[in-house]
C-alpha cells in the first residue's frame, strides 16, 4: 500500500519483529498530534493540557509497503523524581530502550528551552538514530525558526506541522531510510485481550503483573490510566495483545474532556478485542457499574471473563468461591456463559490461569460447526420444545447454517422472523451451547424470514 499510513487494524496485533520508533519530547509540543497524524487516526488523546498523555501508546504504521511500530509517550521532564512526571520519565526510559529510532519533537513557537537541552543531552547518550522534529511549523516564518534547533547538536531539524500534516510524509520517508528491515518470521494468529472495568479496580496492576514490567503507570488515584495501551506479548507459545484501558464510569458520572475520551477509548478497546476481562473488586463485590460494563461486552458479541481481583484479601476456600459465584450469577443472568476467575493482580494468584482461560475462549470463538450437526441440534431443540404459537400463527424453523466466526454467527431460516420471541431465541442459543460449547463467548443468532 504505497504512500499511506494507517493505525493498527482492528483484530490484528503489531508484529513483535517490527522495527520500533518512539516519540519523545517535553510536555505539550504536539507529540500526540504527530502520533495521530502518522497513524492516520485519533488514537492518542489530544488536549492543550500539559501531561495529557501519561502511558505509552502503540500503533502499527504502514508506509510504502513497509511497516514499523510507533510509540507515543508522556511529556518528559528530565529532573522529575517524584509524582506523575517521574513515572512518565520511567515510561520514556523503557520506550527509548525498546526503540530502534527516536523522534524528538520540539516546538518552533517557543524556540529552544532548557528542558529541550536536557532532553537532547539524554538522547545524545543513546546509540539510536534520532530525527529532530521541529513541530508547529505552520508557515514560512516558523519554518525559518527551526534553524535555531541546530544548537541541540542532533542534526538537521525537520520542520513539520503535525496539526496540518505538513512534512509528515518526509518524516515517514526518512524513517524508512534509518530503520532496520523487518526480520522474516512466520506470522502467528494473535488474540487481543482487553482488560476493562470501573476505575481503580487494579487493571494496570494486572497488566504489569502479566508483562513482568512497569509497562503501565500504577497509582491509587482513580483515573490514572487515560488511554488504551496495546502491548504484544507471548504466553507459552501463543502470541497475544494486551489492551489496558481507562476505567469506565457510568455515563452520568463522566466528566467532560479527558475522562470522556478515556471512556470512549475503553469502549473502542472492547470493539477491537476478542476477549474482555471485566475486573471486579472482590472486597466491594459486584455493583451496578460492573453490570453495565459486562453489558458493553455482550452488546459487542465478545468473549467475557469476570475476574474477581484482590482475592488475596479474601480467605481462599472452596466455600467462599462458591458463595461469591452464586451471588454474582444471581445478578449476571444475561451472561450465564461467562466464567469466573479468582485472581490477585498484586500477588499474581491465578494470573496464568486467567490467560489460559482467555486463550480457550479465543479458540471457542473460532469454532465452526458442520451444517449437518447444526441442523441435528436444531431439530432436537424443536422436538424438545416446539415454538409457541402467536395468535393463529406459529413459528416454523426450517434450516440453520453458520455464517461467521469471531463471534460464532448462525442464521436460522424460518417462516416469519417476527414470530421468534426473545425467550425462544434464548432457548435455541442455550441448546446450541449445550451441544457445542462456546463457553465464555457471546454467540449471534439471526432469524431470517423465508421471504428475506
């Protein structure tokens, strides 16, 4: 696909072998705007508030039949030792370690600042190729101001306007010149897992426990994670992609601005994943907001695991597990097929088992049922419980076929789809589940009239 750039496609993971580019710079110089421009989608949150981007964001960029992985980072404050700036500094250190090349973004409207000079000093110590990006060069006068950045000793500054897209093609062309080629490897099917839940239930702690590093900032302050962060990793021999999301609040509680965007990102993460892990605070128990979040997963026809976190604070006995399971099942009757996991993101209790369960659900979402077996199950269901009559008319089921996977989708042809009551649809779904499994994933049933 020549002359184009695109964000990471839904349902696919960036290859672990792709060369990587990190965007760094002080706060509010336009790093996230450049990230979005290169990815050609509004993936990073963009606000005129310094420090809006806290965690690292990833996207796969395709340009002139080549690909690279792009990392956006929080605004770097080199002397930070405490608080969010220090955490952001740690994130950038990791990103710079991962990167094969670095885009150092500066602001032509402010000129060289002391912080720019400190960042340049840090970057000069690396052995990575660096492109100096003089952003906000919206007119010839500002482009001329880019000359000032020669003083940073990092080569020729490239004037761009990320906001207007000026100079971005040249940045991509230059990156192709300095990035290593992609190592040849056999593509493996990947499973995308989203970790979702209300704020402060331990989502980022679970991500860090799974990855074995501080990939996402942890804090006891609700709302610390603002963006969805996609991270490829392996579990056993399986390639996975982990999506950590901002906590989802009830719509009435969502504040305007950054938190609003964060909720949107979390909902988009559900759309892009195959399996969603809904984290529930075991101490608080299931609350109405948890039900709302599980409903988002059901509406998107995804795989679902209900993970009771902080189980290390509860006496781990079979009696307690059964008691909690009964209590939750009584309130999540709309997803009776969703399995439970009793975990501790803090201690790592059952985290490996959680990933094994997610992989099993991913495999269940890819199952195809032979048409003959499907219709045998349909005949048995009708024989057990014939469709009820509606007035003088009765639903007659003719034939069933599976039309898709991920989610498993079945079309059932009948005399009149309007006669298929919700309760009977649920009955047929349950019979299919009894016969073929599909534990942990939503399935889609479409009743189609003969006239259609």
